[in-house]
C-alpha cells in the first residue's frame, strides 16, 4: 500500500515496464518513516520535486534531488505492507518513472498502490526461462487467473499458472526480465510486492456483490425463464 501525489485530482500511473535496476545508496530511519536515497542514473533527468516514481512497484514521491541521487520518504503504512521495509544500502530496486500522456503502454496500467507482499515459495530454472512460484495470503488469490495480468515489484507479468487450493501462483520470466529486474534475483523466502490488476478486481468484486443479493438472483432467474 502506498500513497501517491495527486496532480489536478489525477493519481500517477505506470505501465509495469521497469526502466532500470537502480542501487539504494542509503536508508535513514526516523520515527515511523524511512528515507531512501536511490541513484536513479539517467532516470533522474528532468525529475522534479514532488514527482511520482515507482520503486519496486510502490508509488513514492521525490522529496530531495541531488544530481542523480533522489530521496523518497516511506511512511510506516508502506513499510508494513511492502518489501521496502527490508531494503538496505547496496540493494537494488526496480524503477519506473510515471506515465506521461502519449507514452507507449507496453505492459498494463499500474497504480503503484501495492496490494500486499507475497513470498517466493520455490523456483524452477532451465534454459532461458525462470519460473517463480509465489504464496499468497489474504483475499488476493481470487483476483489471480491463468493468463491474467499482475504487477510484481512493479513489473507487469502474465500469470503462468494458479493453484487456488494452495493459494499459490507462478510466473515465467523471459531473459530480459531476469537480467533487468529484482525478479531475476529473488530466492525462496524473499518478499515481492504484489499489485492486483484493477480491472480484474473490479469485475470480481462486482460479481461477488451481485451474487450475494437475493433480489438480483431472483431477477436473473426470472430473466432466464423468459429466455427459455
């Protein structure tokens, strides 16, 4: 979970295409807050104070900019619900600048509002592929479907398989994703930020609400009788 700056009432958006894999220079702990200093390299070009940047898929606000080194304030709520709370100097993070009008959407629309953390259960590696199996807690499994979209550490990924009985799902990574994102380096036990596809969540929640309404079910039954 994260909170992004609003511009004219519109929240920042991202595409799920990680632009770079950047080093964390320092982590400063304060009361219910941590300041991350990240070297954004060329991604710092043109960045302004208050701009939104996705760090491991979490929408954060740039609070200080010194050349390519950018500071982000991470509040306790975000520390509790994302893997940003475990970062230390020397770690690397996935980075994406916010979507601008006219940009190509190569992945899917991502808000940067992380749903929860999921844990890496096991890995399969062979040839040019790496399959990551992840364990889900909480209510999120019902939003995960075979061939559906999901954002993991900010990377737009297609779901390869789901196992609702055991609350797990898997994603198959191509060499580009393995080389350029955190997902190519995770090991069993690591935490990954999960953002559910918002359109999928809206459809599933709407169906659940309608299915729980006796009035709607009665109208549906009557409609089916009329069509029979």
